[in-house]
C-alpha cells in the first residue's frame, strides 16, 4: 500500500461522483439536479422535488399522480409497530424513537432489504417515503401521550403529515394554508445537501448493501447531532437562554469567540458555505412572512436578528467566514407553527429523506465499492502479553 493521505473530517476528500446536488460554497449557490434552490422553493411543491431528486427529472402530471398513488397505497404502518413505540418512555427524544422505528420497519417489511432489481428498489423507496411521515408524527404523539393514527389518504403528503401530528380525538383538524406552504418550503430547502454527515452515513452503510431502511436509520442517527441537524433545536435553546438572560447578545458572542469555552453560536458556520447559506436567506424572509401571516409575535426572532447582526459585524466571524446557516431561522418558523423544539430535527429528517434515498440509489446503481477508509496508525509497537497477576 502507498502512503495514506490523512484528511480528518474529510475536509478535502471527495467520496463519490454525484449528479444530484450542486453546491458552490464560495458563491452561495445550491441546485438540485440543475434547478436553483430559489426557484424550487418558490415554484415547486415538496413531492415534485422528492421525485426530481430520486428520479432525476421533474415529473409530468401522470408521473406525479402515479407516484402519489403508489405512496398512498403503502402509507399504512403495520399495527405491531405501535407496540414498538409504546415500549418507549414518553420522555424519550423523538429522534431516538425515529431512528429505532425506521430500523424496526425492516422487521415488518423484510422484502425491502434485497433490492436487486430496479422494481424492488422502487418498491422499497415508495415504502419508506410512505411510512416515514407517519413514524415522524408518531414521535410527537408519543411525546404528548396521544393515540397513534394513520395517514388521511385524501390529503397531500405535507397536509397529511400536519394532520397526523396535530389532530385530536373529537375535534376536526383544520389545515392552515400558511402553515402548509411554509412547511412545504422548509422541506424543499432541507431535501438534499450533497455529501453532508448524514448523507455520507447513508451511503457508507448502504455500501455494505445493508438495505435502504437500515441506511436511512443510520442517516437519522447522524442527523441528530447538534453540529448537524440537531442545530435547529440547539438554536432555539440558545435563543431562549439569551432571552432568559435578559436579551443581551454580546455576552454570547464573547463566549462563542472564547477558545476555552466549548460554546458555539448555533446556526452559524458551515463546512462548505463560506458565504451566506442560500437556504438561510430564503428562510429568513419566510420567517418574517410566516410570523406575520400567523399573527405570531415572537421576541426570539428579534434576538436572532440582533445576534446575526452582531456576529456579521464581528471580526472573529468575518475572518472565519461564519454566516447564518439553514438552521438559524428554521426553528423560529417551526415554533410559530406550534411544533415543539424537540421535534425540529424530526422535521429536518422528513425533509432530508428524499435526498438520502436519491444518494443511496445513485450509490447502488453506480455499483460503488464498499466504503472503507484507511487510517494512519499511531499506537504502540509490538509488545508481549503480561499475565493478569503481573499487571
Ligand atoms: N461559533 C463559533 N466559532 C465557530 C463556529 C460557531 N458556530 N463555527 C465555526 N467556528 C470557528 C471554529 O472554532 C474554528 O475557529 P479556529 O479556526 O479559530 O479554530 C473556525 O471557525 C472553523 O470552524 P471548524 O469547526 O473548523 O469548521 P467545520 O467545517 O469543521 O465545522 C460546523 C462546521 C457547521 C460544524 C461549525 O461551523 C459549527 O459547529 N456550527 C455550529 C453548529 C451548526 O449550526 N450546525 C449546522 C450546520 S448547517 C445544517 C446541517 O448540517 O444540518
């Protein structure tokens, strides 16, 4: 073997070729299959973007209808899955439950593991797309000690997700179009982001041919961390902390700059974007619009804006090219929709699901070899074993 190149965190290592998402971090450009994120967020709906990412082109009317119907046909979740979720305490974090349920789904759909033909692959993809929103909604219902439900097949993908999350027995659930549109947009913005931590996890697990659902479950776990998808929860917790502390942002900016303090400004900085995250630009505008339309006045939005302003003027953040990322304002919108903070990363997972699937499919169809990085060994040289009594 030749010399091994060391690249912790894979900062400069490409792991694959991909035709799905184009990202230019210097210029702040993001495109799915050649379409700009700005145009998709404005004009497409989430399911069209799901189709685009997975099947490479925007669907025509017939293709979209077939796809919708196939998803609806698979939307029921096996009743025994309810026993699995009922075994968890309601204090469990929704992301832990979601990754466990995604894994448990394999037991009830064993045929989804072997995907040797494109037909089998399509079936597995439709199944996970159909059942995952129900599992996501269940994590909220579990937390609220509410009875578990199934999808309303008369409603669209995003609408039915909201209904599953929020419907209460004996009450007719009324959809609010502002909420539907805002969630649709957020899901589109989160749908793919090339080889990020969770997507790389999905591709790596999938490269051992472990099956789609196992790979997605790994993606959910990877997304959970506060440096990745968990940042949306961490941002709101940070903003609440600033609020409870009297609202002065300068102390927190100082903490974030202090190298002896582990605190980081959550929702700031990005491995690839060294300019404004284009998704954050769209979300910031949308936060204002959604809060206005819903008549929500959230003092946390003002704190977020003044924190952003202070950071963007501070040499520490300027020199390191640290800008707000996708998670900085998304939580404020979720909050205005009545979604509890602990559920934010679950919403991110629902949005990222099509990206994970598209990347997994690309990896499998491209017959990529098993992912297996090397290392540079820095441990002990050969030593001889000492019996227990001599240690
Ligand atoms: N607050 C304070 N300092 C920061 C921050 C921050 N949020 N982000 C980076 N830095 C500093 C870091 O300390 C380092 O400084 P120095 O050069 O003096 O050592 C420099 O900026 C470069 O940072 P890095 O940690 O080497 O960069 P990375 O590419 O390894 O990490 C990141 C990227 C996103 C993990 C990081 O910026 C971070 O922890 N941000 C906060 C968490 C967050 O918002 N994550 C969401 C990311 S976007 C959506 C998603 O992935 O889900």
